[in-house]
């Protein structure tokens, strides 16, 4: 049992290691000091006010949000279609196709980023928002495919066959039977894709159109000088969005599931 | 396999958008990387179509590049080994605990994936920097007058990497530990094993697939990074990815950027192939979803 206690303490320490730095950012966001670090001089919301007055950051926020939502939409749509084909039909070379769909995870992101840029260069196309969107969609696609596929395997084919035999056409069957059953995975996949896009920096630095920033690249640029207190406030807002929204969605889903 | 079944085009309609996207956004670009690596860089952002091996010759003869490859390999190995040691025990705890709120521990493990990578990396400046928490405590305790410099060196980069990649390791090991029959360890104990022996000869070997999948992910992700060294490292703490970043973003030397990118892809490709020979990629898919 002594060994077990050691394991317990060790685990707690690892969890502290994972969360203490994040907690410090959340804490420092409310520091009234004009420097981004310690010591804490007092409680203040002024850095949040400063944040909302900063036009560059607000513009980056808008770009990131739109990009994230569109990425979630496209990646989820492509992912559902591909998963349906792979799970519901006999496709020759299924293993190969799956590996191909997963390939963006296996190739280092830096290589993906440079490759797409070189391809664009060969096509003489400038970098644009559309390129960024396509790129993010590709990076998010594997995760959506894996999540949706896992769920689809668990939905019995009999439901769809019953709908078909009762006279529904394939589209009706999909929208009225398969999709509602698939909804949890669709939400999870979309949320996943949004977070991946909202958080991406490695490839985005390469792909962003000239003069355009997303929140992570904006922070990256600001870090070059020093850690300004504004970045802490921005970090706070980002964490609330990317952690708070999924947690709330999950919590609400549980709440409603219990009510029913 | 019945040969008589006619070709069914329907799945291909469904697959075509995703496959087209992969073809144009992954396959074609990688081919172009290879083609561009033979071009000549004339000036800033200007290159000439050619078929010559100048870039490859530079890569193979210039010790600057060899040094970067070695440094990257070393860093990836250090981060992977440390992540394995740090991550195995928590995974074991989560898998074996009787704690009623186990779901909370798992949720906390997934939570970091949702916290922005750049914020998590930056947060170490608040911990180890001159105005960071550690120096703040040391000065407050009167142990030192001047802040101790801990940032912008290799150690800070290692810490930053482990912080970001550790959850991958823990999750992979956990998935694999969770799949082991709970009766095996007690069985080994009744047959006379000490607890440590039972762990070493039963549980550890059975959890190796998860440990291997986690290690592969951490290794490949570390070796392909360039952002963490820029934020947490000093001028000498660059990785191979930083050379690519410099070539493409700063020097606009596309042919060399292409050569370096293809090299990185090739070297990490070897690692993935070796892994999949022994383990297969299924374990990886399982962990990713």
C-alpha cells in the first residue's frame, strides 16, 4: 500500500505540473501591475478593457472565430461522407483509404505547411483566407473521420434497412435516421475541428495571408517583445472559449439526457 | 469474394470530396516539395526551374545541417523518454484507482488539449522567467536577491515540450492499461510474484503497445516542431523545423526550404514505418479517437 500512496502523490504532482502554469496565466490576467509577470499588485480588470480596445487583437479574434466555424463545418461534412462510405459499404482497399484520410496526422505539420505553399507558388496563387480554410480543414479531417467512424460502427444497420423497407429513399433515411443517431459524434467532431483550427499556429504562420493574423499568430507576434499583461487577459478569454464551451455543451447534454 | 458483384460507385461518390482534398492538399504538395528541391535559388524569393542536386549537396555536406538533425533527434529522444517516465505512473493510477470520480481525472487529462498551445507554452515564462513564480518565491523567501535565469535555454524548451505532449503519452498508456484483464496481476501474485515482479512481468509487457504509440506521437510531434524553441529557447536551441521556418519565412529560399522539408518528412517517415512494422497503425488510430 505504501507503493500505491507514492503513485498517488506522483500522479497529483504530474497534474499540478500540467495545470499550475495555466492557472498562473488565469491569475495574472487580473493583476493590476503594468508588467506581465509577478509580483501581483492588486486586482484589476483594466487589461480586459485594454484588450477590447485593441483593434488588431479584435480583428484576429474575428478571423479565428470565422475560420474555426467554417473549418468545423467543412471538416465535419467531408468526414461524415467519408465515414459513411467506409463503414456502410464494401470498399476495395479500405485500409489504404483510411491511412490516406489519416495521413495529415502522420505528416509533420511544418512539411504540410511548406508543401501547400510551394504548390500554390507553382499555381501562381497568392495566399488567401480560402487557402487557410482548406489547410485547416485538411488538418482537422482525420480527427473527425476517426470520431464519426467510431460512432457509426456502433449504429446498427438494421435501423437504416427498416427505414428503407418502409419506403424512405436514401437521402430521407440519412437525414431522418442515420444523422440524428450520429448527432453526438457530429457535435464532438465539429467541436474537435473548431478547437484544432482555433488553436493552430504551426501551419497558420506559413499560410496566413499577408497582413492577416489569427489569435495564436497574433500572440506569437506579441511575445517577440515581452509578455504584456494584455496577453494574459487574452489567454484568459481564449481558455474560457476553448475549455468553457465544450464543458458547458457536455454539461448541458448530460442535464437534458437526465431530464428525459 | 464473389466476382459477379458489379462495381458499386456509391461509396466513391461519398469518398470523393475527402479524397480530393487529401490529393490536392497533401499528396500533390509533397510531390512538389520533392520537385522544388532540385530548383536553384537565385535571389530572395526568386528561383529557377532546374534539375540539379546543389541543395541536396549542401544538405549532405554542410555540418550545420547535420548538427541540426542530431540536435533534433537528441531533443526528441529526451522529451520522449521523460514523457514516458512522467506519464506512465499517472496512467497506471487512473486505470487502477477505485476513486469514484475517475471520469474527472480523465476529463482533466483531455482538458489541456483544449487550452491553446501557445498560451500553455507562454505560461512557462510566468513560471521560470525573471518575473516568474519561482523567482518571485525565491526572492520573497530571501534566498536570492537577483532573479535566477532559468529561461531561454534547452531546459526550458524540454519543459515546454513535455508540458504540451504529456497528455498524449498518458492517454495512450491509459487506453492500453485499461484493456488488460484485471485478474492477471492478482493471479501472478498468488503464484508467488512480488508486486514489483507482477507488474514488470505481466502488466508492463501488456501495456507496451500503448507506451509505444504514445512514444511515437511524442517523438514525431517534438521532432517536427519549431514554435516552442522560438518562444522558450535561446539562439542556439533551434531544431530542424526552425531551419525550415528560417529558409521559407525569413530567407524566402524556397528550394532549400523544400529540400529541408523533404528531409524531415523522410526521416520521420522512417520512424513511422519502423513503428508500424512492429505495432501496426491501429493502436494509433484507437488512441487518437
